[in-house]
């Protein structure tokens, strides 16, 4: 196994700082009391899904994009922005007396997150022309 490229590691780390600090700020701006819906985590995960759909659409339509764009934005920024671990902790905490809300939270996060990726991809494909020369099926 080859050693990772130091530039790639650096841009992933830099992007992670950006995403993590943003997520932390949203958590401070939208705190939730025990037993209530964790809106901050829900919003960062869904918005991160939307952004990932946009990123993938942009990368597909721009094959000449800088090779560090995906690691910086996709792995770094969006990896730091979204959070499965906090979703898991929030769910366990809700499950202690608020089981229905916990199930709603998990279901809403996954369903809305998947829809957000699809929406981001659709918006991106309609916004950015495919400069690769490939024709999209209609």
C-alpha cells in the first residue's frame, strides 16, 4: 500500500476543520433540550446530503476539475459537516423515554437525506452543463 499524498491529507484536514467548525456553530445556534427533536444535527446532515449531491453532479459534469476538489469538499468539508455519531447519540438519548420521536428522527434523517442527495444531483445536472461531451439520457 502506497503512502497517502501529503497534499491530499492536508486538504482533507483543512476541509474537515471548516466543516467541523460550521457544524459546531450550528449546534450552538440551535441547541435542543433532552427529549426534543435534534434540529441542528438533522439540518447539518440533510444540508450535507444536498451539498454532496451538488458536488457529485459538478464533478461528473466537470471531468477536468482539480484533483483535490473531491477530497477537500467531499471528504473534508462535508465529512466534517455531517455527523453519523451525533445522530446515533441523539437517537439513543431520545430512545430513553421518547421512542416514537427517536424512530421519527432516524426515519426522517435517512429519507430526507436521500431525497436531498437526489435533489442536489438533479439541481446540479440542470445547473452545470456537461463539459465532458457525454450526452445524458432524457
